């Protein structure tokens, strides 16, 4: 079961997602479903069916889980899904 | 935001902090005397003067193992963890831990500055701030004071080179030791360029704000935050 505590190591494909912050302001507000993932990007299918490729390290994502939403900094998601399982999660600092 | 690190408890002293334009302070206690009730009392007084108060604990030990045990013990009980330095192995153990926020007085009781290029790099990787303790400087005379200034300057050189966060504190215990933040800023201007001095003054608040954010119930870790959905 996917939870806020294990979402960083979990498969992201199939989750509903919204971009709430991004260095590229044009990306803010994009909603849809994750349909693919590479080491540095997420492919999101928007509600109108178009697919967009979003770099992970410049955005903050809001994932819809069962019962709650989780805001995740994209820098923590860098890595292929199978590699994230075994990687040590990086500790981020704002200063 | 200007945040000091001190042991101020009395109401008139807290009032003086407000008058001198501090925005808040870290009220720290030593690890063997830590009491949450004491912090709550100080917080209640300070909030009436609209000052932000963060709880802190300063760990004083000579064993690396004890240091790690105490850091683990106090991490979730207070906002800021300070380590009293001076022993080289303690200095090193402190900068190797992510859970340590500030290494206080690394030069205490030493004939060198307590920080070298190896420790500076470790501190940079683990974001452990180096503290410039103004009280230790003022309590020294003559050549000792000059040597302490040299230690500060050496530590600042390394900190700038390796991007180590630096904080400056008055470490005041009474109202006579409280300093105006502009005085500290002016002191820093004599050691480093003004822009870097400004950055140093802001570092304490950034650390406190970061740790305060991590203590929220809905924060799993920095970068992962639960936003609870309203049930229909």
C-alpha cells in the first residue's frame, strides 16, 4: 500500500498528480496522471489527453493518495523507480 | 529576522531583547539540566513581547558515543541542538551528524581554531553551522582575545570556502551581556565583507525555521508533506 512515508520508494505510474510549484511558472497548475517515468522526468497525461514531460528537479508535485494528498519535492524523486528502492534518500536543506 | 542564541529567562531581560530589535532567540539549556517546563515559561513571557522563542539544548561531553546517544535523545525534544566543541574528536563527531544543528565554540580551550579543511567539508555536507560565540571573545583579555579573533577569522575563511553555515551568538546569561544585533553585524563587518556578514546574521533564523517546520505533525521529512483531505 502506498503511504506518505514510502511514496519516495514507491512506483509513481498511475497516480494522480498536480504541479504546485516549479521554477518554470508555466508548469504550475498542470494536472493529470503519471503515465511514465525516467530518471529525471515524469510524463504526465493531462485531462485533455495530451502528454507533457516534466523535469523532476525543478518542480514540487502534489500526489493524490487514498485519504490524503502528499506534496513531494521533485529533487527527492530523482532516480529510476527500481533504483530508488535501494538508494539512500537524500536529506535536503533550505540553507 | 534576527535570532540570538542565549540563556535569557527574566522578563526584564526579554524586554531588553525586544527593545534592541531582536526578533527572537533560542533559549538553550545544557543537556544535564534540560527542562521543557522551563522553556514553556520563557516562551510565555517572550510571546507577550512578540518574540519568537525556540528551544535548544547544548550538549557537553567528551565521548563521541555519548554525543551520538544524547543527540538521538534530544533530537525530537527541542528545536536546536548545539554541541560544545573544543575536543577535536567531539568537533569531528558533531560535524559528521545530520541531526546536529550548530557546533558551538570549536576553539574552546584549544590553541588552534578547532576547524580544519577536513572538518569544514564535513560540516558543509551535513549543514552543521559553526558558531562564533561573542561572549567567549569578550571574556578574554590581551593576547588571548587577539588569538580568539584570529580563530574566528580562520574559521570564517574556511566556512566561506566550503560554504559552511555560520551563526553568531551573544550567549548572554543576563542583561549586561545582551548585544544589539547591529553591534554584532558591525563586528562581523570587521572580519568579512558586508554581504557575507548579512548572510551570517540570517543563518540562525533559517536553521530555526527549518527545524520548526520539521517538527510539524504533517511533515514526513523535508520535501514530503501530508496535506490531509477533508472527508465528505
